[in-house]
C-alpha cells in the first residue's frame, strides 16, 4: 500500500519499535538522582540534542517517509520553489546584490534546498548566478546526505564552500523551516496562588515523572505578563526562552537581507488560551503523534507550537524589522500558480508523480494542515517601502498544525 502520498510504504511503521536511547535515559536519571529535578527545557535539550544520543543527533532522518513526520519541503519540491520565489523577490528589493548567500539552519537532508534551487533553475532566475547556499545542521552527518541529494539533481554547484570561514555576509537570506518548534521549552501550570513550573523528576520506581515546583526563573511569569496571558487554574502551557538568543545567532552574520521563519505557530491568546488546557507539547515517532515526552527518549521528536509574539519580539531585539507574514498555503497560492503544470509537464513525469503532486498540494494548501504553517519575514537593511508580492494576502490566516 502507499501510506504516505508519493511514497511506497510496504507496511505501516510501528512507533513502538523505535525504543529509547538507554544510555541517555540512564544519564538523565543519574543526573536527577544526584542533583534533583531538572527543567523540562533541560530535559528536551538533552532528548533532542545530546551528541550521539539525542533525537536530532543521530544520522537517521527525522522528516521523510522513512522517518517520523513529513515537513512541507518533504511533501513536494513545489514548496521549496515557492520559497525560492519569495527570496528572489527580496533579492530584487535589495537591488540584486552579489554575492548573495542563503543560509538554512536545520537544513535536514536537503528537501527545502533541492526544491528551492531546482525551482530557481527552472525559473532561469538571475539570482542563481549570485547565489551561494549554506546549509547548517546540528547533526553534521545529515549534511552529507544533503550534498548527495543536491548532486543527484545537479544542484550542488550552488553550495557555499564550507571550508571558508563563516564571515559576515554583505547580503543574504536566512530561511528556516520547522526548527523553532524544536527549541527547548519550559512547562508551566496556572495555580490559584500563582504560576508554578513543571520540572522533570523521578517517581518511586525510578521512572521520569513531572514534578511541580516554584518557577526556576522569573522570566517565565514575565513572558506571560508581557503577552497579557493569565492561565486558568490547572492550565498547562509551554514557554520558549531560547528564541531570542537563537534568532540573534542565526541572523548575526547578515548585514543586509531577509530572515524567513516557517513553522506551526499561534498568537499568545490562542496558544496559551483556555482552549488548550494541556498545552501543545507533542511527540512524533514513525508518523504517529504522542503526548508522552518521557517515552522513546532520544528516539522521538519533541515539539511545541511556536509563539508568534515571542518570535516577533525576538526579531525586534535582533534588529530585524517585520516585512510581512503569510501562511505556507497563501505563499504557494501567491507565487505558485504556474508551478503545478511545470512539474506535470516535466519530461518523464508519471501518473504516480501527478498523484503525488495532487495529494501534496491538498496538504500544502489546507489551512488546517501544512498550508496553515506561518511564514514570518523580517529584514535588515531592506528599503523601508519594500512590499513583497509573495506576501500578499489571499485568504484569512489560521494557525497550522503538523
Ligand atoms: C523538523 S526537521 C526539519 C528539516 C527541514 N528544515 C525540513 O523542513 O524538511 C529539523 C531539522 O533541524 C535540525 N535542527 C534542529 N535544531 C537545530 C538547531 N538549533 N540548529 C540547526 N539545526 C537544527 C535537525 O537536525 C533537523 O534536521
């Protein structure tokens, strides 16, 4: 059977089969036994990023049919092609500078890079001559897969020479898809006496368990106050404190250019509202979504819906001005009208290709699915009257969900 559009899957994958990283689990338990409960952000950081053991620090792919979930760029290269057109419009607005470097933190195995560069080639975009593409990954092993994927499509010549030092770039773009949702979050709960934090401790049998305590930092309550959020009694939510440092870091090399952030995200009122009493923390393993972060430690993805207000505030602090926002579906509709027929008329295109494209489009345009993913564009040194046509509104936005 074909379980995931566009891919042949012989059997439904079994999420239980992923197991857990026993070394990491033991290390975390030892640490908690020795030093006491840790914050959820510390737990999530280790579960995702511990070298050699964390979910993102293994060579196996996270996104993709053989992995645990499908991202928009993995669904079909048409998404990357649309992002390429958005960046090309920004390049135009900047006065077509050369060299122009696109940096992609969290480039994974190259789905976005392949769609974007392939789309620009099909467009015969003049930006390609100026372009140097620099993928960044927390897991270097994935970059080898990315290079091979680009080489198979004869797109690897556009890669930046990564032996050169990471010097400041005069002009460029930073594009990021589905990385913000994996930045470690603190968990908090509203109580009549005030905000409490949910730490990770051990129960009587030595298993991970949630432990309620005084907040480990006043920044948690400050964030909620800043966003005008008051939690109901018993309501749980997540707060990402790392967004400021992360965004400043990915954009610090850029003298002039744009930052494009794409993820499932929501406004604070919806994200921390009573309609979400247990928060948005989710786990993904083998295309199944789970709610227990303490299972499959190191072998399942952990993610929380991104707080749009926190991203905007972090951008302002990082000296990035808002250029506009849209959704993935809107972006595709705004710049991609002609793209489906291009993929269908490609030499050698099969019925299977046509069906894959159709089902990918259904998901990429669905405002309740991948199409509802938010696209936030910020600029530094961009002419103040810049209006990117790719960001024009076509329908009312909604927050997406993976
Ligand atoms: C959900 S996947 C998305 C991959 C790709 N952007 C896509 O949309 O298909 C997240 C990727 O980002 C990488 N990653 C996660 N956190 C990161 C960070 N802080 N910096 C750089 N890469 C990161 C992971 O290793 C993984 O390959």
